């Protein structure tokens, strides 16, 4: 008993307890909302999966709090191989999820989304790559930027080829941009990158994206694509109705007509609409504030870490939280395209919860890590 007590004290002495509490509160709140959203399914399977994922996530948070980020990043070759192999496994074994992409692996009734898992290792590997170029070479030299571009394009392309998941691929793109910005890449490279993307978009729009994908991206801004909201814009329209009908305080847990209907996605991509309908605008604002605070905490830990690698990892995690929060809430309000992005810690999804807690555990470990001697005075 004394040993357990000693281990607990040691953990809470080194862990980022604030981050742990914030993430746990958000996840527990998400479980409560999922329980309401799935009442019409007459099963508690989703709730049980989310609770189990929370406990697995807490275990990974503890584990990664004790793992040194430099030791983890030094194994970048193994992480790269893991990323590529895990994504390639989707080609023969991938199955479709609710969003229609091929991004799931299912074993004995358990679904795993490789892109969620790879997201964490990708942040560590990209941070290691950028740190090496920044400290050993010139980050702003053309060869360095070309290396990083190839690194990103390989992962981005693998995601599109193996899973056809444009939503997940877009998260990786944002992580890439945030980490480059945090590393101090010159502004003119971002201008050149925008020009290259603008040149590639017409080709990708015509030859890569299907009609359905193009309409999905355009429908929030071109209502004529689905004028009666009975097709591609159906879910987003119902989510807007849910948010509006909840008003300030909501209709009460389990009492939202739209939330209790038999529509798909209400407990995953569109869970923000359930929150708005049953708990009101106050709960919606509180959720957004909590997620922003989590991201700010990650940035704060990164800025105080004293090393480029640690700072970039923290910024990558924060960028993930902020972008997914913006995109998911935007989907539910009808102002951003529906591309299958979950609301961090809130939406149903075991892979997402477990991966997010692992990422937060890495940030927690960075917070504990002793700063280099040159930063001792600060």
C-alpha cells in the first residue's frame, strides 16, 4: 500500500495535473452526451467503448509522462516505419466507417482508425526532422524545405491512397503548417507554398476528387447544390436546427427531438449539435473554452520547455486540438465543409480518445523534463 501511495505521489509530482483534469473532464462530459445521443439505439455499447477508451487513455497518459521525449524521438526510424506500415495495412484490410472512407481496421468487433494513432507519432517524427534541420543545417535553405515537403507529401499521399480520408489528411496538413511556423520558417516559404497549392488545386479538383467530394466541399457556400437539404447537406442542416432549438439552456438531457432521432453521426461528427440542443449555448461555449484552454496549456508547456523538439511537439498537439475544434463546430454550424472531423475528447471514437490522451501524456512528460542548462536562469 505504501509503495502504491509513493508511486501515486511521484506521478502527481511530475505529471501535468491541470492537463490531465481538463482532458478527463471533457471526456467524461462527452460520455454523458454520447449516452443521451444513443438512447434511441437501445444499447450502451458506445458508452462502454468510450469508458474503456478513457481508462486505456489514462494508462497511456501515465506511461508517456514517464517517457523522455528525446528518447522517443531518437527512435524516429522505427516510428517512420510504423507510420507507413500501419497506413498500408488499410489497403488489404481497411473497411468503411460512417463517413464512407476506407480508414478503419476491425478485429473481433473492435474498430481502430490508424490515422488517429499515426497522428501522434507523426508529430514526434516531424518535430525531430525539423529540429535536426534547424540545429544542424539551415531550416530556410531550399534543400531543407524540400526534405520537409517530401516528408509531408509522403504521409499525406499515403492517407489519401489507403483510406481516402480527406478530413484526416487535412489535420496532418495543419499540424505541418503549425510546426513550421513555430520553428521559424521564413514567411516567403509560406507564400511560395500557397502559390504551389493554388497551382495544384485545379488538377486535383478535376482529376483526384470525385463529384461527391467536390460537392461536399462546396455545399456550405453554394446552397444550390442541395437546395432542399435532403441530400449531401442533410446532416449539417439538422445539426443547425438542433443548435438553434436548444437556445441558451437547452431542452434537457435526452429530450432533444433531433438528438433522439435515428440519424447517423449524431454521437460522432455532429455531437456538438446534440450538446447545443439538449444543453444549450452555455454548454457549447463551455466546451469550446475548455478545448481552447487545453490547447493553450500545451503551448505554454512548449514555450517553457527550453528545447526546439519539445516546443514543436507541444505546438503540433495544440494545433491538432484547435483545428479539429474549429472544423467540427464549423461543420455543425454549416460554415465549414463536412469532412469527418471529430470534436476532441467529446465525440465518440476509441481511437481518437486513446491517441489524444497519449499525446497529452507526451506533453505532460515534456512539462516535467528538466530544462537545458542554458535555460536555467529562466
